[in-house]
C-alpha cells in the first residue's frame, strides 16, 4: 500500500511540475494548477497503477478469506486444526514479507 501511495504522489507531483513548466505559474492560476494536477494524476493512476492496485486487493481478499476460515474453525472447536492453520498462516505471511523485502532490494534506485 505504501508503494502504491508513493507512486500516486509521484504522478501527482509530475503533473504539478509539468503544468508549472507549461505556464501555470501565476498566483491566480494556482487553483487551476492543483485541480488539473489532481485530475490528471487520478486518470493516469487509474490506468498505469492497475497492477499494484490488483496485487493489493488480492492480498486483502486473501487475508479476509483466511480470517473467515479461521472464524469457522473456531466455531468447530478443533484445537489441532486451529494450531496447524495458524502455523500455515504465519508461514505464508513470512513468505510475503520476504518477497516484499527481496522486491525492494531488487528495485533499482536512481
């Protein structure tokens, strides 16, 4: 989620700089500058950031499904299954975190 938010902010500031360079510099044009930057960045983000948004929503859906499954197990009161599922869930979370760290390290920085 933080990556998605940072990318959205970068797109917004990119529009802000581009429109400022185009000529929206005067104080009377500041509201136009902010409004057009916000509108342009929303439209561009909708198309350009579909991948990260889909990944994030899939991750949320997976967590919601896991919680529903654990709630169902609690209702059945089977402690062995609850313990096994907790171990699997923590292992999955650890893999997700390791993947995020690896992706962050592999991302080139300028």
